[in-house]
C-alpha cells in the first residue's frame, strides 16, 4: 500500500482537511506527490520557481498523480555579502533540509519533486532528498541571461573595489549594477548555484540534459513537466535516492566538478549530501580525482563566457562525453537507466543539435565553450587539497584561478580575526606584495563559515597583489572567487587549529604542486619542522578559546553542532 494511503487510515481527519484545501475525493486515492521549492521574492534564483512548480503539477496530474505545493524560501548570498547576513548562508542549507524533512514527515507523500536554483537551496534540497529517501526528481531553476558584453554578477565585487580605489566612476559602477542581472535564474557564472545544479544532474538525481537550461526558455518548463510525470513512475518502480547515490555516483559528480572548474563550495556540499546516506567523502578523494580529470569548461569566473552558454554547448551530457573514459557509466540514474544508456539516448535524439543551434546564432562553436579532452584548458581539474602543519586536516584552493607565480611561494603572515578588518587593510593599501592575509575565527563553529568574497575581490583586482599575495582562512569563498585564495583551513581557529596560532611575520609556505601549506619560520628566521612544532606548542599554551559568538537562535544552534569544514560543515548531533 502507498504510504499516503496508510497515513489516511491512521489519521481520519486527513481527508476532511485536504478536501477543505481544494482536493477532490478522486485526488485522495491518487499517488500523492510533494512539490518542494524555494519559490519566493527573495532573489532572481527563486522568483520564477512558481512557474516550474505549476509545470511539475501539470506533469504529475497527466500521469495520474496529485501534487501539493510546499515552500521554503532561501536566502541570497549576493544580497548577504559585506554584513553579518552572510553568516547565515551555510547554516541555511541545513535548515532548508530540516524544514523539508518536517513538512514531508508530518504528512508523508509517496514521492517528491524538488525545485531550486541557488547556492544553499540546491544542496539543501539534495540533502533532504537523500534523508527522506523516497522516489524523487530534482529540477534546477536554470540560469539567468548575461548582461551587455557578457556582464555577470560576480564582476560587481570587482567593480566595487575599483570604485573604492577611484579607478571607475560612480556612474560607471551604477551602470554595471543596473545591468548585471537581466533575468531570473542562477547567476550566469560557474559559481556555487550553477555548480550544484550541474552536480545534481551528474549525481543522477535530475533528468539528463536538464542542468542550467536558460531560465527564460520553454525547455525548462517542459523539463519540469517531464519531472512531474517521471516521479509518478518512480513511485511504481520504487526507485529511491539511496539506489542512485552510490559511491560511484559521487565519484562521477566529482569528475564533472573537475571538468567544469566548479565552485570550491561543492567540497562542503557533496560530503554533506553523502553523509545523509552514511557515505564518507574525504578531501583526499577530491584531490585524487581532480589530478586525473582535464579542465574543459571555458566559462566565468575562471574562463571567458557566461554560464548561459553552458547548456547551448551541450551541458552536462557533453562534458560527460568528453570524460567518458573515466566515468562509472554503469551508475543508475533517475531515469531507471544507467548513465551510459542516458548518453546513448541523448545522442540518438539529437540533443546536441538542439542545444548548439543557439551557439551558432551567437557565432560560436561548441569547442569555444567546452573544450575537447585532447585540447583541454588544463590537464587537471581546478581544485587542490593542501595539507601541512598549518592545515593538518586539509585546506582547499581553486588553483585554476591562481597565477602560476603563486604556485610555489613563501609569504609573510598578516593576521586578522575578522573579514572586516582584513578587507579594510587590503583596500587601504596596508597589504604589500609577499604578504599572506589570514582571516580566522570564521569557520563553521566560529561564525558559521561565511564567504570572504569582498576581500578576495579586493586582492584579485589589485595589480600589485593579485600575483604576489594570498588569502588564507578557515572561512570559505564565493563560487565566483578568483586569485590566490586558500579556504576551509581545518581544524578551524575556534577549535584551536594551528591557524589560531599564526602570528604577524610568520613565514608561510604555499606549494600547490606538492600540496603543502606550512608555517616554516618566525621572528625573521626560517626554522626546521621540529623547531616550528616546538614554537606552536608554546603558543598553544597561551591560546585561550574564545567564547561562542552566537549562543541562541539559528546560528547558535548551527555553530554548536557544525562539523568540520573538512567533512562538509553539516550539523551533527
């Protein structure tokens, strides 16, 4: 018996209440599907999702099911930058998943459609999908159009820093702000929102070819309708997320992440999703896979073109065709078929011809956007995991966005206990070439692990610093981050990690090829590893753990229960 029908027997008021909410008596006997979305007026990534919800409901009805709408609106990281609102960002992923769980378990449904676009909404929905483990399909909310001359939102941080330095006028800055977001959808660069929509498909949880369809396209509405139809079939087949989200599926997603130079935030989100199913993804796995997969996608922020062009170039399926020899083609997907079978079917249906027609209108070829594995942008993926006495549990760097001059350097530590202080130092020219700017006490347990976006942009847009200065933090970065930025340093400062013990003037070794991040000297002298360890031992005796920054509310709960950034920053009892 369907779980919805079992619950009707246990809760006799259910029928009366649903009839009062507009259901018909016939609806009560149908397969019941929850359509969860982050629709709301909060930002362009969620503003249009009601249209996709409507299409999904149509698909459910046409397949003989009954859909019901549920909403948990997400926050916008872009609107939260530069103030304490960004501290809520990573925590919001957890609470979105919790709220969906509450809604779904309070009145169990037979299946689910999840619809989301943006940074924490997509992984929050995927966590809920894994946790509930009932037949479900994910639908990404697509990508927004780019503005004039390929203008996209991640450039606004750069232009803001340039305005503060007097390099552009207030009028120019106003023009860029006015034109950076010309439509709904995820921001048109391969930031966290776009990355996670892509990875949802790579995991096998979204219909093939559905990731990053332009949000204004009829194709996206059609895809939502097909998802509604498919979920009713999934209920009959009893195909659940746990059947799809295997170790192979996660490895496939990491391979695609390497090929697209995806956001470093995926190293928080994929482990958090895997955790829901008892699967452990350690940072070493990301490093291993990124070493072997070529980087192919010529899209912002690391490349030239807006993310709007990704789907026109063939999207996730085209990326997969290029790295096919590495993928687990036998992995089962939401279609009920293997990944390899899905790719065969898309070729037979001329999927790529449909997509590439849009590129031809713009005078571009597929190879302009998605390179071949024979002629990649780089021979390996975008992410490296650094370890050493400064980050025993690991740190993350997106080295595809780093000047090669910074791959093997020794820098001087400049230490700040908040992003605000560090940003002021950078923008007021207090930082010099050869400095390593430390921002600490910004990890999951410190302040919720906010993004250090404005400080990285200030460094990346300063010609003196971009190839001479690094930023090192136990916080994280925007998916739009460029330049020498090392984040997720673990253990974090609030837990007494070595980053808490760094002092002004310490010598810091960064070696990306050898994956090293170490303190190698102090007080103007280089030291042996044993001398450094003795120094850190003495400093630790003087270190006092700070009082929690938050002691109540959502951030009080999150910072108390958050796991290490190295494991995904999820809430763990």
